[in-house]
DNA sequence: CGCTAACCGAGACGGTACGTCAAGTCTTAAC
DNA sequence: GTTAAGACTTGACGTACCGTCTCGGTTAGCG
C-alpha cells in the first residue's frame, strides 16, 4: 500500500537525479498485459508481445517486472481488480456468505478468472514466482482467518477449530472449480455452501 | 482398463504390414519423462530434453504424444502411479477416510506431486490439453461420487445431497494445498477432515 | 531396349521366385513424379511427396530409384519425352537448324524445361548423380558431334575443327538461357544462330 | 561499390537507436560460409552448420540473410572474389580475350567454381533466389554488352548485331563447361574462342 | 543553467525449444 | 523369399521468445 509505489516494492530508491519513470509506459504495459491476457490467455501471453502491443521497448518491461508472472500479478491487482472486500456483518455466516459469493462472482469476469488461473499455473512452473504468489494467497487467507477468529470470540465456532483447514475449506472448492472447470461457480450457492461448511465446523 | 493400449486410444490402427512400434522406445520415453519431471520439475521439462535423455528421436516422441501434457499424463499414469484405490469399507466414513488419506499420502512421493501440479498448470495454459485433463479428473471424481451415492443408499447421507459440491469438498482442499503449498498434506488428518465433512453434509 | 527392365539397368535380375514387382506401383510413381514436377518444380519435389502422391510406400521408391535425380531422370525419359531426333538433311546447316530449333522448342513444354533445369541443379549438388547426368549429356553431345564430323567429311567445315568446343557452342547458349531465364528460347531464331555459328566455325 | 555496405543493399538504414550490428559476427559468418563451401560443397552447406562454425547464433544468420543462396552469394561476392575486371584494350578482340581468359581462370580456384555452380543450382530450385541471381548475372552480362556496343561504335562489329545472343555466346559455353564438367576450362583457349566468335558475329 | 543520472526507444546478440519435414534405414506382414 | 508398409534415427528447417546487451536520445533535479 502506502505510496504510488512501483510493482516490486523497492524499500528506498534513493533518487539523486535522472529521468523519472514514465507513467505512460507503465500504464501502457499494464493495459496491454490485461488486454492480451483477455484475448489469448495466459499461456499465449509473452513479454515480447506485451512490449510490442504497448509500443514500449522490451527492456522497459524487463526493467520493472522481472517475470511474466510478476507482470500479470501487477496487471491483475492494479488493472483488473481494485479491492478485496472485507465484510463485517456481525455473524460468521453473513461474513462468509458475502465473501464467498463475491469470490464466485468471478465467473462474471472472464478476464479475472483467466488471470487467476494463469497465475496459479505460473506458480507451479516457476518456484521464484511461487513464493510471491503464496504471499498474495496468504494475504487473502488472512481475511477469512480473521472472520473465523472473530466468530470464535463470539462463540459461534469452537475454540479448538483448525483455522488452517477451515480456511482451506473456503478457498479449496473455489479454486478447484476455477481450475478444472468441470462446473460453474454460482454466487447463489454461496449461502448453502456456507451453511454446510459451518455445520461441519461446529462439530456434532 | 481394456488393453495394454497406446497413449492416445486409437480405436483401431488397422495394421497392414510395416515395422511394429518399438516397445523399447516407448518405455525409454516414459521413463525419461518421469526422471526429468522429478529432477527439474514440469516447467523445465521439454520434449527435446526427454528425447535426448531417452536416446530417441524427437520425431518419435511427437509421433506418439502430441503435447508435453499428453506425455506427462501418460508417464504419470503408466510409470508414476499404478492404480486408483477404490475402497469399500461399508461406511462412508471409512471409504472417504481411506480415499483421502491415500490422496494426502502423495506428500511422500514428491514426483507424483510435481507431476500433478504440472498437469494442472498445463491445463491452464493449453485449452486442448485441458479437455483431456478434465476427463481424467472426472474419472477420479466418479470414484468419490459413487461412494457418496452408496452412502445415500445406506441412509448415511441425505438423498438431496449436492453430489457435485460434496465431491468438490473432497478434492478442493487437497488440490488447494498441493498447488499453493502453504501447508503440508498430512494423511493423519484425513479422518478428522472426513468427520467434519460428513457433519456438514448430513445437515443440522 | 532389352527387357521390361527396371529403371537402373540391373545386368541380370535372375528372378528365383518371390513376390513380383508391381507394375502399378512403378507407373504410379513415375506419374506422380511427373505431376509434382509440373505442379511445384524440381526443388519442391520430394521422394516423400512422390510416395504419398502415388499411394506407395517410401521404401518402394527407394528400392527402385536411388536418388531424386534418378527418379526424375527416369520420369523424364519414360514419361515426359520419347525420342531424341537425329536429323539428316544433307547439309550441316540443315541438320543443326533442325536440331537446335527442336532444342529451343522446349519452351513450349514447361514440364520438360523444369525437369532439365532440376536435373542440372541436382548434378551440381550430388556428385554421384553428376556422373549419370554427364553420361546422358554426353549421349546428346554425340549426336551433334556426329553431324559436325559428317560436315567435315563433306568439306563443309575445316578438318582441324575443335569438335569439343564447337559442340559447346551449340548447347552452351541453349542451357544458359534455359537456366538463367533472362531471355526466351525462340525456335525461329535457330537458323540465324546456326548461320552465325557456321560463319565462325568456317574461319575467316 | 560505394560503401562497405551490408549484405542486402539497404539504401539507407536510418538508425534510430538499437544496438549496432556486430561486424565480428558478420565476418565470422561469411568466413564460415566460404570455408564450409570449400570443404563440403554447396549441397552439404547448411545454415545451421555455418552458424555453428562461426560461433554465432542461428537467429543471427537468419536475421541478415534470408536464404542459403543469399548467404553464399554474399560470401562469394565479398569473401571469395573481389572485383569484376572490366578491360578496355581498344579492340573488341582484346577486350573479350581478356574477359574470357579471366572467366576461364576460375578453374584455378575450385572454391569459386563450386560456389558458382551451387548458386546456379539454387536458382533452379528456389524461384525467389532465382530473381536475385538473375540480377547478378545481368550485371555481369552488362560488362560484355558494353564491350560489344563499343565495338559497334568503332565499326568492328555490324550495327544490327543481336547483342543478347552475342552475349550468350560468351557466357553460354563457359557455364556449360563449368556445370557439366565434361571438359576443362583452359584460359589459353580464350583467344581462339574469341576469334571464332568474332568471325561469326561479323557475318559472312 | 549546465551536469549527470536514470530513463526510454530500438534492436542486435547468443540461446533454447518449438513443431515440421524429409532423408534414408530397418523390421515385419503380405503376397 | 521378394516386395511393400510403415516405424525408426537423424538432422536441418525456419520461427518465436527468451533475457542480456549496447546504442542514441530524452528528461528530470542538483549544484
């Protein structure tokens, strides 16, 4: 967060003069990445193609983004999506339903789905990127984990809950459908899924 | 499982003479694929490298496997793994626990995990392969779905169960952990996961 | 021309039983070669393509013709052209004019021109074929040389004529135009070319 | 002429940035091409082999030369041979004798002969290259044609001379011997060939 | 207000793998 | 028991991107 920041958070650039980064180029690259991602899919997206499409030198892309994954991640977080919702409805059922139906809503935005699937793929192929990706995933898990802890504080859930696994139960089925594509993600099913989930978590 | 079969099931080759396919070459390719998969990961595996490693002509690989995904899929199913277990313990809890702990046991075989993750990645990048992959996934889902139907027949589970989603609850968290790698897969947790799952499925 | 014979003159086939050669296959190959030669030119003609086009196994082609050049040479002599004319008009001017205008007439048969040019090209690239080709060329040179000798006998030409070079003067310009293609070959110009040639050969 | 120029004469590259072309790489490629041409002949020369031999990336070769023919043509004109002689002795007999004996002298340089024969072969096989080759041939024809025109101006030859055919009579026999190889090219025979030729051209 | 550092574009470089194609050899099945 | 079918090894093809590397030419800000 914090500053306007460059894609990779450089802790302190220590500017001592020199030409300043072109915002035009940055936007052009991110837009081109998003566009090509939508048009051809993650696998067919190349840095060379993005540079060409953005009318930007290849070296400019490489200067600011060290991998295809980093670029798409940036395009995803800055261009594709804006904000992670962090609902606070007072009950865990409400919070989770809101969160999950929001997750499932991705089916309405094919570009986002394509980006997410591509990022997950990249994480499997490039260990360096996997680390970044894992951190991003972790940031989203934390949102859910916080909901669950709040629920425990309100005695809605048992104190000995396996938070890790409970969080997996939220994200796992979502990713599984997204990646395999055997069945659609339907926001309307969110509440029934949550009910079932909470039943399980509350124990017999 | 029909015959010894060739990688892509050709409905009937109609041999009318000519040199027969070299079983040596076939095994060498599959073994090389498995070996390189283990050594370098799916992303770093190339058809060129497999051919080199197997002491086989590149065109021979291309003749029989039309993509990297198809090759690894074949290597996975023929070399890496032998048999999908299909437990029948008499109770759904037993069946699922057996099945899931078996799933989680993949953590003991890094090669298998790498293969699975690579296949999932490929499915995101190559739509043509995705179709094959989806079929394979479906075949594994069917095993679980059958268990659930048997459970319904035994009145262990309600008849109005959403089989699709229930099956997702079995595989989703597994794949999610496998792919993200934020936490280990522990076979010992299988029974508690199953208990929680069944609690949820049985309704309030 | 002896027997039904195979393209390369085997001194004695000595059949001792076994499957007989398919005449169908032989014709199909020659026809396919001629057709592809016409359609795509010598450079784009491949043994693989001929076999495919003739619905014949590649090895069948290889058994009977040991190179692309040999095949085209065969197709040329058996399919494309029938007979070398050997005029005898009584005067060297008549003989040469007849022969040369016949040569130049090739411009009316693009297939023949293509074949000849391809054979010459092949001879530059494959030393083994060059030897065969040279023999064939020699056989055509002999026809001209014989005319010149007859002319000397009739005192139409000086006895100390350099037969080798004189023959080159007949074929050289022909091949040069055929190969370079900078100007057309016109049969009507044959007689003037011959007149000029004889002027030169007869000395001052 | 003019400048050091790049292989394909670009009338003005208009540098607008970008790394400059490596002269080292250019020379290495041309030298390697000349060397391999000498060692193995035109047919056995491959772009892949040239790149390997020159310690240069294959893509660098393809960047600058669009075909094997273009490469060898360049190697031939820049490395193998330096300059076309353009004699001016005052008489057409002298000019032609000088020119032709120079032509025939190629027999002393096997590499040049091999290159020429290979280029002619390529022109038969690759229509695109044929065009380039024809232009090069034309440039050499022009030298001879100019000599003949000068001779006409000096009344050494008749004004109604067929320049096209006369030029063919100079080059045709040369190429014919070079390509067929049925007899050697002997520079000493140049003057007698010229005498004969002029006899013919001057008419009865 | 000129220096200077960092940017930007262009694009060549050595690489690697791609997927295709044809060459020519070898083994098996058919006649 | 020869011929024909077809899988095999080999190796070059030409293409596409990779990531790195010069270049020439801006464009701040600092001194």
